[in-house]
C-alpha cells in the first residue's frame, strides 16, 4: 500500500451496538475496493477484521481492528470497533485518533444502548458523525422509523442524504438526494442508475428540503442565498454539506445492506467526499499517539500509532515523552486485520504499527527527541468487576504473573492486584465476558489454566472497650532461661489504625525492651481473635511489667506482649469491621429510583445525595464493599447497560451482628484445614 498525502486520507471509527453489522459493512467495503475477492461472514469467522480466535469463536468483535482500503485515489483507515459494552475501552481508544465516526444502525432494531453511549463519547469529542442505516433488506426494516428515533434520541441535525427504494424484502435500491438520482442493485450488489420512482416524489421533496436546510446551516453565504429564495446549485449544496459534516453540525444519513452488498459503493463515494481529512500542521517534527497495543504470539508487541505531525521513519530514534525514554524504531508495518506489509515511512495523518518497542504502551506519545511534545492521552474507563484467580497447577504461579503482565500491556481496562491480606490474586475487568476472554487468553496464549472464584472481603477487627491485661512468658530449661512480663492497657482508637505509648516508671521494663514490646503488638495485630483478620483502631499503652537481669530478652518480651494483646482483645468486646466504599453511579434519570431502592434495600447502602449530570443523574452513596463486587452485573441488568459507576475506599464500619456471626463461622471453617 502506497503512502498518501493527508488530504487523501480518511480516518474513520466504525461504531455501533453489537449486531448492527459494523464488521460486515467493513467487509463489504473491502470487497468493493478490490482488497478481497469474496465476502467473508461473521457467522463463519471468515471476515478480515475479526481474526482473533476469541472473535471467531464468539462471532463478535472484541479488539479494534485497523482495516485500510483504497478508493478513488484515497485511503480509508477504518477502525472496526467492538459493539459489546465490556470492550468500550477499545472504542474510546479508536475515537481518540479518528477524524470522524461512522455509526452503523440496524434498520430493524433501531438505536440501541451502545449506540447511545458511543454517541455521547463522540459528542464530547466534537467528532463529525455519519450514520449508515444497515440491514435495509431484513424483515421489519424501517428506515423512516429509525430516522425518527435518531432525531428523538439525539440533539442533532440529521440530514437524509439517501432514501431507500422499498424496504425489507422489497428493498431494491436508493435515491441519492443530492444528485437526485436513483440506483438499483442486482444480486451481486452491482448498481444500475434508474429513473427516480414516482411514488417517492412526495417523500423526496419533503426530505430534500430538510437536506438543503442542513447544508446551508454551516455556510453564512449559502444561508443568505437560501433565505432570499435563490436556487442553490448541487455544487453549492455539496460544499455546504461538507462544511456542516466537518463542523459536526450536520449528521448525514445513508442506508443499504452490508451482507447483500447494496449501496456500499455509494457509501464509499460519500466518505471520500464528505468525511473530513486529517488536520495536519505542516513543518512540524514527528509526533504520534499509540492508541492500541497487541501482544502477538508471532510478531511480538505491536503498538498501533496515529501520526499527527511530521513523518515516522524506520531505523530512527524517537522519544516516548510519557516515559521520558528513547525508543529505536525498527520495522514499521501497514496492517489490514492480521495481514501486514513493511513500510519505510508513514506520513502525518496516517496510521501504522510499530513492533517490539521496549517501553511504549497505549496512550503514550512518541515524538522528535529535540522538540518533545505530549499529546492528549486516552480516557479509559475504570474496570469494576473483580474476581480472584489462581493457577490450577501450583507450579504455574510465576508463569501466571508474567502472563498477566503481558495482558496488562495490551488492555488498559484490566487491573491485577495481589491482596496480601486475603492472599488472593485479584483480576478486575469490565464485565463477565471480558473476564472470561482474559482467562481464555491466559490458557490459549500462555498455557496457564486458572480457576476463578469470588474475591474475599478484607475485613478488620477492633475493640469497643478499655481493658488492662497481663502477659508473662517464663521458661526455665537449665542454663539461660526466658523471662518477659508486661502489663498493657488496650483502648479503642476510632480515628487511627494504631498507636503505641509507654508509661513505665522506675525501670520496671528496661528501655531496651520497649521496642520489642511494640513489635510484639504489631505482629499480634496481624491476626485478630474473632476470625483471624487484622486488628485496627487500637491504642496500646505499656504501663508496667518486670524483667530478669539474666533471662530477659527481646524475644521473651515480644512473646509476653503477644499473649497479653490477644487476651486483652478477647476481653475488650471485639467486633468485626468491613470496608465501606463511597460509590458514585451515573444513570439516566428514569433509572434513578431503581438505583436508590437497590442501594437502600439490597446493598445495605446509605444515599448521600443526587445531582444532575447533563442528560443523566449522579447518585452518591456509602455501600459496604461486600455488596459491590458484583455490582457491575447488577447495574447492567437494572439499566440495560446505560449506567456506569466508580468507587473509592471510605473507611471501616462495624458489621451487623447477624452477618458477623456467619463471616466468623466461615472464616474459622476455612482456616481449620490449614492448622
């Protein structure tokens, strides 16, 4: 594939709700541009864009694929993105580097949840958008119903550029509203120009007037001519429409059928004329943004990059301005799905893949060493569904750690944490399917078979009353003995995890042994008396004791202290504490009642307040962590995927007695086999 000047490049994010036909549309575009000689099918796992094993097995897009094609001396870089909510991070990465978004909407199912979510992201980014109503040949397809739904759901100026000739089984072609020409398609998708059907005259007149109004909206000169009643030429309308699309003020609507290859060439023509070209600052040195990373088993680490300024050249050295490290650029590849071709340089506005970089990851800027810049990164969502994982084979623990590090490299929406308290490896992802696929990758790519279980809650223990307690460790075995003797006062300490002081008078415990006493307390606090959870919120005062001039030692005082502390905790009304999270949920207002009810009744939560957030409402609440581990699934179910949430640790609170009994009982059952 040759290099193109930026004005002849179109960078498009192909986005939709899952099942609307994005990947089939990309496949049809590849077929019509001569890249492939037969149409692949998602159902058969034969499409160019969905080539990963997990995509072929599940018949859905999981990874964003870079799929370029050439049409009429232009290059179209299409980023085929996932339509399933668990992989919204892939969509965000793509939207950051494209110049426009092609929304694919099903003529049967209309505007679905992910379309709404991605639309909002494109809106926030001010991205130009084009809508393609797909599946016009399917039963119950209804172009006009979907057009009305688009207008109802989104605050935007939709301009129907094409109208269908027939719908569902009767769909046979389209009317181009700008040129006022009609096209019919044969079984192979070949277009033939036909007279504009008379029965559509009224509908064409009505919708063309709307198209004209939209076209003049972005051009003051055209608006004046229109208001003065002057007729506008087709060229003037095209100019106005192109300005409207580029400024994101006008959303053109086209239609067709991807699987039957109908109206795809018309769409390609439209994209090269109306989708905006990359805006490039001439004369600037190289800079580019890495928007995706893949750990390919054969090629190695692959960094997908959009070049913003200058030229990216092989065998050059560049700066990673995020990591402040230099990178040697070796091979540069143009890719199309899994197919690759080496290239010597990549001009501004284009996209390519770099292989085997040492330090670079998704969201990093690469740039000229002498004139460093840092481009805006990518705002990835925080993962919210946590599970515990462990290798089925004990010998695979190191292998699991290395494999997870590779997965973290390529997926910014994954978190891995080794929880020291619960002794679990915690894997956090965007949803159940995301986690399933991560486990599948661990097994297929790295040969690590893992089991998944629920994450344990890191409970704490504390005391509710003050006690004075004695601890004595005395051992005489002939020769050097052991002697340590302490009196401790244990007091509740609500605002701090721990405090140690001493009130020794007269040297009853020599100063050199006092650090050993504190160490004994700290070690004893790691395992409480109720269920073996760490102790917190305790003030310990060493106020008396005794020693032996020969037999006393640091170890003896440490043991005596530990005995005293555990005995004291048992007497000081010990209670179980649980971590409490401050949760913020963002949902459309219509779901607010369900969210509040669920927190109050099912989640043991307390509502802190609500506030409007654009079209949505933010609900703030305090909720126990134990109730939040699977909240990602509950929220998706309650809001049909329209809700999102994040949470931060707030503090610890006492577990209700009824629940505490059950937790303590379970903890003792779990630890018995270890003893």
